[in-house]
C-alpha cells in the first residue's frame, strides 16, 4: 500500500447519475410495505427485483436487525419581521440549549443579527413567541434565541410542519405525511429528516421478523442538516460532515456484540444506523459500548465496515454522502468497484422504474 498516496482522489462527480424527475417519489406508497425491494448480492453482482415483504426471505435466525428510532420533529416554522412584516421560513436544525437553536432561514440575507421575528401558528395566526437572530455561521445558518415560551420544543406541534425534503414538490405537509413521514417505531424526538429506510416497516412485518428468531434492536441518531447539504468540494475526502447526536443503549450493545462473536449477521436499516454502529466500532476496537455523543463519521470508498454485514437503504441523490456510503458498502476497501456496482444497479433501477428518495423504494445490499 506504499504507493496509495499517489492514487488520484475520490471525486464528487464520480457519484453523478441522471434521474428522470418522474421517478422522484412525491407520495408514499399506498401502504408502507407496498414498496419494491431491489436485492443486490454484492459479491456476485446479481440483482433481484422483489417486493418489500420478501425481506423476510433474506433474514436468518440469529441475525440482528438494527433500526434508527429517532422521531422527526415539526421543524419548519413561519414568522414575520416584527419591524417590516417581511415573511420568514425557519427550518430548525439543532437545539443548543432550551430556546437556543441553529436554523436555516429563508430569505437568509434579511435575517441579520438582531432581527426579531414574531412566530405564527400553522393556521397563520400570530403568537407572542419571538425569535431573535443572535449569530450566523460559515454555512449561513442563523442562531436564534426564542422568547415568549418556557421551551420552544413544546410549542412545535402548534407552530411547525414536518420538514419534507425540497424534492417533494408540494406545498407543506398533508394529513398523510404526519403519519407516513415517521417510522412506526419512532420514539425520541429530534430529527429534521426521516430515517427513510425504516419507513417501509409495518408492525406486522416487525412481528414476522421476530418470529423468525431475528433480534430487532434500535439506535437513536437525530438526523440533522447534513442530510440536506450537497457535497460542494471536488475531492470527497475534504467534505466535512455535520455532527449529529446519537446514542446506543445496553440492549443493542449486547445483541450486536453477541452476534459478532457468534458469527451471525448485523443488518443495518439505513445509513444513519450504519453510521452509528461504525462510529462505535472505531471508538471501541470493533465492538459496541453504551454511548451517547455526536458523530461526524463520513464513510466513502475505500472505507471498511467492522460491524455491518448487510444494509437496507433507499435510493439516494446523485453526488450525496448517502450514495457514497452505499458505494463504499458495495465493495469495502475498494476505491471504485463499489461505486461502479452501485451506479450500474441504479441504472437498472431506473430502467425498471423504481421510485427514488425518501418516499421511494428500498434496496438490500447483501
């Protein structure tokens, strides 16, 4: 490996593909498990076209299935400049302390430090809750101090909408989104985007998985701004991930460590579960420990994976960090083989008219 320093860098444009816009899922499937499932056997390159409930056929007794149980918060709120009446859209990103948040704002240029914004309820009526801009960071995000409430977090159900991704081109959430943009197992609130690979699961499918003697356990990773941010650098290695809060509890630690010691597989549902597990592996010599903290791990080719043996994920945006993670997983330790395999697979998914992104179909990489 002495010559590795001379290898050209992994470039963002290497992960580019063309997607017909009509394949971007604008609505969820009629039922959660109505989605399709593309199964990629990474060693052979073989592809199977299945339905999501067929996932059961690929799970073996003793396997551990790890899901992210973070709940999406209604993080998109609206308000008006107290002096000028100018309208603002605020997307809450991260709570620093009670009533102290980082946010994306539109129009950002008008949100100068000191600007005071009176918040509105979802129905448009004004409130006595104010946001004052107290800082700006290098990404253009605003730091906001809220007043008129003991804790903004407790007001969000009245004020906020679920922050559907920008490629879902309809105005605001509809009644269905309230249910369908959360997983059925969502628990602690804190994400600003859904851990979408988990959206396909129903309580019935989870029961059937348990009946197969597959252990189901959870991590919590609150999905943050990084999900929305494009990779802006040419050399992928120079991209800095935003840190996201995650925690791994004792039950998951025990189940995963036992599986790894006993030769059973650990199957991660989603890139967020994968990042949580692989962060722990790097902190703890290939095993898990009970942990609460932040991760900014960025997995791209030629990354190796120490915990995750199979990955269930959705179809991701061109040039995104999520696509890079899937590419790394498709051929661990290889610089371009995984990317080539994933892009070939995506090309077939496009030919077969799979639905892409958050409300789209699923992909299982074995």
